[in-house]
């Protein structure tokens, strides 16, 4: 037995269809229609269930007929399962008693399998069905004909043997979808005739609500399903039966400190959680830190969690939003069936290259490698992803492609990758900023009520360039003697993040240029999040300067959003998403990296020209509604409102390729499976089939 309890798959004839007819001891009225079927390729067959002794081999058109022994005690579904177990084709084409397939029934169904790697079954339409949509996702409604991938049918243990035809069709669709596969109906795949299922003993009358009744029963007993049939949560299948599940619950997990003094990752988690809580389509939101929480619960429950509490919170959620190193600390999250939304707005794999420069080379190499492992784990498990800009989206697409996550199942589910990747920039609060009281002017010694004031928001990290700013201020003081520059934070609020080398160099250069206490001022701590408005509203210009390296291209300078919230004109280094936005939308001025003269000129213009300053403020104020968190978070709300696992992480056929032993045993991946298939062809004397397999294997050799 395989790891999932499956026997190894019986080899199938690739591309061939085994047509399982719907009448015991005969083919009935469908003989002519079967003979006229438009079937591509070769190796197809007709499988007939019989009760008595078999008859001599025969053919219908060009199709061989094989017989399978059954008895009167078997239910309709049991007969179908027995016939399927004996079939040799890659696909099973089930026909109900009295069904009359259209010539294009199977060709259209096979085209649907080729068009979408997720499809495991194609339910036939009635020729008189007015629905002209090319493809419709269905649960598996009863029909006169259905085509199922043979090994997918085996993976879910076939159909139920104790249900009538309507309930059996619903349960087969339920099993396939719960196992991570898709069921559709397509135009052109048509079968006329009655709908009552495969041959066998009568299972009793079923009313029109049988599908919903069956699904409600399956939903109630979902936890008892075998593991290989329970990869996708039951709530994801309910809409296909016309049942609306309860509004989903969302858990937001940050590896950062949730406290009055918060850095970017914690701020983003805090604001995203509140945007989710405000959405009517979300049933509930929790926000947790795996490090520390000093915030009081408000609109969103917020707390710190240990391992036990995190497991309980995940169990309550339908979707879980994670950042950074969460999976490193709690690797079991990768094995849950919850939808995992990875917030990849912070390119830590690029930050660490610059951040680790001061470390000894062996430690630096180790840290870079470990950070790469963090990214690999997030890429491998994420069902959905968030980024902060279009450029970050391009970076993520490249990473997903390199990791093997952009495969046939993912592409066919979402060719534009719009559902897979949501662009969710940092936003600004919907409410206008309000100061709690004086913050800088008349409070910080040396900053007067009328001094032109430059604000450096946030911390001083190794990938920023405050040194060029200091040189610009040193030049500017001769032209604007009263100029003041205030750094809002020099020490990161996370207890495990030490002061960085750039912060030490900034202090040293400010002393060397004789700026400290006269023109440049440092806040040695961190401004509380709900007090920052006062600092922003008192400033004349917000500044953000950074170095010219790869982190710049893919970063998203979150402090600039605070400037925009307060309608504060911005001077920024060009080259990242927000620097380019500042220049393009007239929010301020973008300058080249490292150009102290250009930076001094830009600051001089905005500090001394009230007309230019007001024009920038007006442009920002007009654009501010489109930057609000409620709007920025819309893609996340859409993901969370309809939580769905990634197609390739649940589809056992894709998992077989990715190394899942149980799935590989059924879908036959690797040389061992090829050898078993070749031996089966030899035993049956299928020389052409064997030659084709050898030719394909030779073409696929490394």
C-alpha cells in the first residue's frame, strides 16, 4: 500500500478513453451513437458490465468491447466502480442507461482536460441545454454522461456505493473538489437521455433537493473523511452546491512587536487587520504577535500568542495572513489546511545583503542563506501573496517561477496571476491626522515656532542614506540659517533589532559637521504610532533618501505614506516606487541618489517658496482618498472573503510532480512507474503502446 493507503496505480493507456456503458448485459440504444463518436487517438474501449458468462470478443465501430462480471446485489455505484477498476483508459466515460452521446461528447471533454490542468471530471450537458457558456464550474450534478480521469477516480476511492444516482453524482464531485481537483461542464460535450446514474440495483427515489441534502450531510461529516480526500476545506466546496458558508474569519500574524511604538511590519499588520474588520464580507478578524503585544484590544482583538494560543487562533480562522519569519518560528503552519496569505511587501532577502555588511563574512554568508530559506518556505506554502507595488509583483513572479510554483495548475487557474498576487501598498488612515498637542516646535530645545523644519520619519537603517541629507543640511544652513532637521527614530522598537551601523555613522557625521543641537536633532527612542500626527503636522517637508542598490528598486518607503497622510511635501531619492510617485504626481521632488547639492536645492525650494509648498500640499490632499487603507487593502479583502487554497498545493497530480509519495504512486511519476507501465504493455501485447512510451521517455531524458 502507498503512504495514503492507495495501492500503486494500475498503468493506463495515455490518451485513451474507456467508455463504461449504462446497461448490464448490453449496450442498449447507444450502440450507433458510440460507433459514431469522434474520438482522437487510439486505444479506446467499451466496458460492459455483465452478470452471466461472457461472450466472444466483439467491436463497436473501431472500439474493442470488454466485459466485467457483476452481480444483482451490487448497487449502481458499485457496478460503476467495478467497471472503472477494470478499465484501461486514462479517462473513464460513464454513460447512464438509455443515454445517447453526441459525436463530439468525448472530443470536447478531452479538450477541456488539455485546456485546464486542474480538471478531473467533465459533466455532460443535455443537447437542449440553453447554457452557451464555454466552461462552467460545477459540483458534479447528475447527468447522462460524465468523463473522469481514471487515476483521479481511483484517488478518491471512486463513487459512493450506498447512494442513489443524484446523491452519488454530488458526492463524487464533492470528493474530487475536496481532494483539490476541479469539475466542469463544457460546450460541445453533450449526452441526451435520462439522468439516473450507472447500472445496478435501484437505490430509491431522490427529490430535487437531493444534491443539497447530500452536501449538507457530507459537510456535517467532513472531519471524518480520509486524509487524501480532505486537502481542501469543506467550506470551499459549498458554493458549488448552492450553499453559502458563513462569512470567513481571518487571522493576521506578525513577527513584529505590537505596541504604541511600532515599526513598519507591525503597522502594516495593524492597519490591514482593521481594514479587514471594517469589510462587511469578513466574519471576524484577530491580530496577534508572536513576539510581544502591549496594545489594548479595540475594533480588532489583539494580543501576543505562544505556540498553544497560535494553534487555537489558526483553528478558528479560515485565512491566515503571515509576514516575514512567522513560518521559521512555527513551521507547522505549512501543514495546515488553512488558506495562507503571505504578505511579501518587505524584500528582506535584499535588505539583508545591505544590513549584514558589518558582520564577519562567515556570519554574513550564513545570514543571507538563512534569509533565503525564509523566502523559500513562504514561496513554497503561500496560497495567495501580497506585494506593495507593481515592481515587487514582477520580483515575486520571478521568484515563484524559479521555485516551481508557476506551474500548469496555477497558470490555468489564474493566467494573469491577479488572484494569486494582490498589489496592496501601504496606505494612509481614512481619517485626517489630528495632533494631540505640541510635538516639536517649542518642545524640543533648539526648534523654534517659525523655523523651517525638515522631518526624517521612521528609523535609520543601513539601506538608507541620511549622510547625503546631513551634507545637504550643512550646505543649506548658509542659505536658510533657521533650517532644522529632526530624525524621529534612531533605535528600532523591536527588542531584537540592534542599532545599525548607519545610525552610528549618522550621529558621527552630524557631530563632525557641527550640526547636532543647532540644525539636526535626534530622537533616541521611537515615536508612538498614535502620536506621530503631531510631528508630521508641524513639519514643512518630509524627506526620504536612500542608497543606490538593488534593495532600492524593490522597496516601498512606508514613511512617505505618513508624509502624504499629513499633506506634507516630500523630497525623496528617485528610483523606487514611491520616489517615482512623488515626482509623477507633483507631491514633491525626486533627486538622484547621493547628490547633496540637488537635495539641498530641492529642500530650499520647498522651504522658502510658500506657493510651491502649497501646490504640493494641494496635490497630495486631492489624491489622499485613493491612498487610504480602506482602498489599498481591497485586494486582501477580496482574497479573504473567498479563501481558496492554491491550485497546485492541493491538486494531487501536481503534488505527485513535487515529490508527494502517495500521489506519485497513483499518478505514476518517475522511472519506476514507467517500468511498470512497460511491463503491463508487454503482458497485453500492446507493442505500439510500448513503443510510444519508450519514445516519450527517450525524448524526456536529461
